C-alpha cells in the first residue's frame, strides 16, 4: 500500500466529526468560512451533507419552496417539526438548525422556550433560528440558558414582510444600520451562537462581523461575513423565477429535469420503455 492509499484508508476509517456550535465559532477564529444551505427532506439533506456542508437550515422558506405560498407566514410549527425530522434522518455530519416559524416565539419568552424545546426534543434539531433583534433578546437568553442553541437573524427578516411592505435591503439608512448593529451586540450577549445577516450593505455586515465573537452568516450581505447561506433550490437552479442579486446558480436543474421528464414521456409513448432487460 502506497502512502496515498494508506492516507485514504485512514481517512475513510476515521470517525465522522459532527459540526457543533463550538466548531463554528472555532472556524470564525481560524478565519475558515462556514458553508450553509437549506434542506427540507432526507434525500437533499443526505446529498448536501455528504458533499461536506457545515450547516443545514430547515428554513421556513419551505413555505415558498415546498408548499407554494407567497410568503413564509403560513408555515406552522408542526410543518417545521415534520420537515426537521426528515432532514435529521439524512444527516450525519452537518449542524441541523430548525427555523422557528411566525407566531411560535412572539407571544412570550416562555412560549418561545416551549416551542424551541419541541424542535429539539421531537424533531431532533441541534439548534433553532429566530428572527428579530431587541424584541426577541429575552427569549434568546431564556433558551440559551436552558441549553438550547439559538441562531439569530437580522436585517431583512421575511416573517416581518407585512410590516416592512417590501423585500428591499435593510440597514441602508444610518439610523437603521445603528439599530441592526445594536441588535447584533445584544443578541450575542443574550447567548446567540451565530447571527444570520440578510440583505444588508456589505460595509455594515463587515462592521458587525468584526465586532462580534460569534460567527455571522450572510445572505445578500457581502463577502465579509464568516459564512454564507442560500436556499438550496435557488442555488441549483430549480427555482428560476426568483432572481435576486445575491443568488448564484451553480446549475440549471429546472431545465435538466424538464428535459429528463420529456425524454421519459417520449420513451413511453414510443414503446421504448421499459425494455426487455427492464422487465421481469
């Protein structure tokens, strides 16, 4: 056995190290970027986990991607529990974070704590994500003090779309930028292990990132964040009618799947499928 074969064999036999919240914070210290994607089922979760993704978010974006809603507002806690259970079954390495949907944490810190506990206990999530700044800080503190890891989310927060009135970038005014900065510091003090920064100016994201001990995960927030996240269906080109500036498409699966289905239909109609070899 040569050295290369020996190294491969040792690598394959080495125990798989799960990504933890501490590991993400170590990655920030070492300036190693964190890769994140969404997933909503075991199949996609397994594929992106085996590819080496660091964090998988079971996002309330499933309302758009899976359920066909225009916003994330209709997504329920039961929906997130169901999809998180499926994702967890496909994952061996990545940190699985479950989104707390609209009205699962706004009523009170106690209500937020109970619902986060369900996502951990029933669904098997390793952490939860919550949108908002100062108004959710007490809930974040209560959860983290009880041992529930919380990822915060600032900037454009989709659950507040009816309040914002549009999906425009946040933090462009000096006052709003200062509020986001203040919220980020308060959420870190409350115990959040990471903060998603969505659709804010890259200079503001850079300032927040350099001011925090915990990692920032950007989506439309520029290259200076400690990590990046995209909705997987946007990234692989399954959704082509949604084209914000921050989405980079690495494939066009919509076109490829459509072509495959067309070929399948033609083979059936032309009696080319199934063949004798594909029959019993």
